[in-house]
């Protein structure tokens, strides 16, 4: 039986991976709430578009991706280049005038 609350089929990939687990893994360590929210929505709509929503889901993913890009460009112009080193889990802020890490 399909559990529409806890484990809906349209949130599973290959009947094995749940979209929420992929999203949790992706946003773990993102210190910026808006960045985490936007990217989680992009993933949610991309990963489930074939089971639910089709083209409409892809357009929603695009809408959130555009918001994330706009936000990150604004953040970069205000605070400088933001670079994340995933292998160490450390976020660095780059000085936009010198390119130095701060």
C-alpha cells in the first residue's frame, strides 16, 4: 500500500532512495537559510518531475533556481565571492577586491 504521508511513491527514486534523504544530505552544512531552502526546492522538483508534475515541476524548479541565482548574485555583490569547500565542510568568504580568503 502506498503511504501518501510518510513514504509517497512520487518522492522515491527507483523505489529505494527518498528525495528527502537526498535533500537532507545536500543542505547539511549550508549556513545560509535562503540558499538551503531554494536549493532544496530545486532538488525536490527535479527529482520527482517524472512521477509527479512533469513539465510543471521542471518549471517550478527553474523558478526556484532563478531565485537562488538572483539571491547568490546579490549576496556576492554585497559580501564578495562565497566559496564552499565540501571535502572539509568549511565555507569561506573571498574578499571581492583582492581575491583573498577571509
